[in-house]
C-alpha cells in the first residue's frame, strides 16, 4: 500500500491549506475522509467475497476427495468380503456338489447368498450356541 510518512502528511496539509484556504479545509478533509472510508469499505467487501469463494472451492475440493476415499473404501470392503466368502463357497461346493452356489452377494441381503444357499443345501441349521452372559462385577 502507499506509505505516507509524517513529513509527507505535513507537506500535504500545508499545500491543502494554501490551495483551499482555512474556510474550505475542514469540509475538504471530511469529504476526503468519507471517500477514503468508502474506498476502504469497498476493498474490504471485495476481499471478503474473494475469500468466501476460495473457501467454497476448498470445501468442494474436500468433499470430492472424501467421496473418492469413501468409494475406494467401499470397493476395498467389497473385494475383502468376496475374498472372505470364497472359502465358504468352496466348502459348500465340496459338501454338496450338486447344489447350485451363487457367487455374489444379494443386493438387499445383509448375509452372503452363498451361506444361505449352503444352509439350504445342508438342511436345517443346528441349534444355536447358548448365549454367554457378561461377567458380573461384584461391588
């Protein structure tokens, strides 16, 4: 920005006093001050708007990066789930080779289709193990 030292300010004041005279100088100073405030306010508004736009772009960039990370995590999860299901599919095929075995998850099911198919091929599942109660703390 423009650097105005004390000496330059005094010189400007003397020139203004000579050119405008003592009667018009206070009014001119008020007008100059108002114009300077308006100019500064406009500059601050422009700067604030540019900063807001930059923040919006940064938020959009972060959102795109988070979406990409979420998609990658979802793909990793699906591949890991398929790898974990593979031994069960192979075991079901060994137990009952005549039963058809699905090789992917049902879209709306929370449990693997292969496990359901293997359970149907083997018949009713056995009894569930007894539920274990958490150890009680004595006071």
